C-alpha cells in the first residue's frame, strides 16, 4: 500500500485534455508570437 492510495492518485491513468487546455495553449502561442514580433520589429 503506497502513500498515495488514500487520495486516489493513479500515475498510470491516461491524460485526457479538456477544451480549456487547448484554449490555454492557443493563448500562450499567440502571446509568444506577439512578443517575438514586438522584439524583432519593435
């Protein structure tokens, strides 16, 4: 019995991305692109 059994932690569970995960990634990519353009063209 491991120390994580009481909280239901399963390290082998497959990760399922939510819509909010994709929205966050898109927002980060847009922000990074904008900062890169600002630095190069600024």
